[in-house]
C-alpha cells in the first residue's frame, strides 16, 4: 500500500517505511517526537496511516533518534554483548575442566544454564509487562553479563573456591540473558515497527551474528597469545562495558516508547476500547489464540531443525571433513544466518509474513544435505541450517510483534522463547536418536514435522489476515 508522504511520526520518511507499516503503528508512537510533520485526523475517523490526535511531547533528553538509528543501536548492543557471552561459551568447557570439573559437572552446568535462560523468560517477560520496567530489566540483564563473564578471570586464583565461583558466574550470565531478552525484544519491536518489523529484526539479527562470530575469535586470539584462558575473560570486560554505554545512549535518546504508545493509543481520536487491540490489551493474563497457534507452528519448525552438534558429529565421525574445518563451517553458517535474516526480513515486510511459508521447506532440506557423505553437499546443508536459524531468530519474532498487543509483547516473547527452547531440546534428542538408528528415518521424521509446521503457519497467517 502507498503511504502519504507526511506519514512520518518517528523521523522516517514514507519511502523508508515498510510497505505495511500502518498495521504496526500501535507499537511505535513518538520514537522521534518533533522530527516530522504531524497531521490531525478527520473528526470521527479512526486514526490510521500516520495520523495522530496531536503532537506527543517527547520525554527524551536531548535530540531523539530516528527508528533506524534505534534499531542499529540495539544491534550494536547485541553485537558487543554477544562478543562477551558467546566468547565465554566457546571456552566454558575447557575453563571448567582447568578448574577441576568433571565432564558430568560441565554438562550439568551448561544444561542448567540453558534451561534457566529459556524458562525464566516467562517470569521476566510477564514482570516487564505488568511493571512497565522494560528498561530496568534490560539494563539489569546486560549488566549481569558484563559483570559475570569478566569475573571468570579471577577463578584460577582463588584455589578450591574457583570452581564453585565459576559455576555460579556461568549460571548468573544465563540468568542475565533471561532477564533482559523479553524486555529488550519488546523495546526493539517498538522501533522496528516504524521501519518494517521484518527489516528491523533482520538488521538486528545480522549485527547480533557478527558479535557471535567476533567473540570466539577474540577469545581464541587472546588465549593463544597468553597461553591461558583467564586473560581472554578479562578482555571481554571491554565489549561488556561498550554494550552498557551504548544501551544508556539509546535510553537517553529513545525515552520510553512503550509508555507513550499506551498513552497515545488510549487518548488518540477514534480510539475504540472494544476494538480488537483494545480487547486483547485488557486480557492481561492471556495471549491471543493466534499467538498460540503461531507458537505451535514455530515449535514444530524448531523441533525439525537438527542441531549443529549433530551435524558436526556426522562431519567428524564419518570423516566427511577434518576436525579443524568444523569451526570454519560453523562460522560460514553464522554468516548465512545473518544474510538470511536480512533477506527474509525485507521479504517479510513485502509479503505480509507469507515469506515464512518457505521456512519449513528450508528446514526439511537440511538433514538430506547436511548428513551427506560429500563435503560439498554436507557444507551446503550446514549453510542451509544457518539460514534457517537466521529466519527463526528474526522474521519469526517480527510476526510475534504483529500478533500480540503492545501491552503483552514482553510476556509473549518470554513464552515464545520457552516454547521454542522446549521444542529444540526435544528435536535435538530426536535427531540424535534417529541419526544413530536410521538416516532415512531421521529425514522422514523431519519432513513430517515440517508438514505440520506448514499447516499451522498457513492457519496462523489466514487467521491473522482475516482479523486485520
């Protein structure tokens, strides 16, 4: 649809907005107040296509940022934070082993950490929506990561207590991830709504992946130069501090769009408390049925996406590639994830989410290629695995923001992450068990899960588009 040239309520020209951005304006009020012209709606007509009842005063300090700068800013925060925790996670096993941990303890700590990072999001997401403390929870979560990871540098120097402290710090970092993720993603959705949810989340994911690659490379370089792991943990204090500084800068410039959005939605001309959005916003204890339908579709898709650990096991145990080549293939897969996030994000906005219908087909192709005996074909499968993961962590989140009212976004992202996490665990167990038994059976099982996912996705999109 064509938007009028004066549809700029956030410092972004109409040409820069997504083709279907008007659907998301409930999520993005006044990110850049005072930067563009504002048009009052015709009396008696609902507010749409950039109309606002009156100019909203900005509660920001200093000059407001445009939504694209906010999206890029959040991407820079994620890049720096990913350098910290992905860098640390790349050597968690060796670090614990050097402190005297057994393989069982390493598995227990890492597994418990991932479970906490997923399940606690249900609590932190609901807390954010009920309290409105999106920024506080976001800062607290990033601060925990910025403190816990560099603190691992002291664990080799405190004798027997080092192992216990390292376990606590590793778990603390994962708790920080759970605390911040729903709130941060809700804030990001408010900014991304104006530029196009798909493109906004895609750009953020691409920057996030850059940090996921740079962190382990930095840790590897410092560890190789120093001959020990602890100096690398100390160095990670630098990107951790950068993440907090950039986040503070965004907070100063962005203000609180969630609070302003709620106020604008309730005071704007034509506001109807019995509208679809109004009815959903009043259901503080419930999420819309279409959200649960989409969560089920995402769970089926996630369960069918075999983990890279199983792919790497095949590549090395079947001597498809040398062990030294596996990290390079993984890095290439991460690059594919970044590119897929950007491409699918752009298509998401152009197709109103229908690009997601291709995701089950992408996931279904992964095991057929990644478990081949040819290095070229197997590497292609690994790249498809990365691309599917990029879509799952970007465009999927974009649709969540379109299905759920602004007042329940953090709750929705917390629940959604828990559902995806549970499906990933189940899918990982299924892939490992079926790989050892029969590769054709594994390929068939994944295909079945993706047929289910495709049916659920079609139902989700049909129900959503018929209700807007």
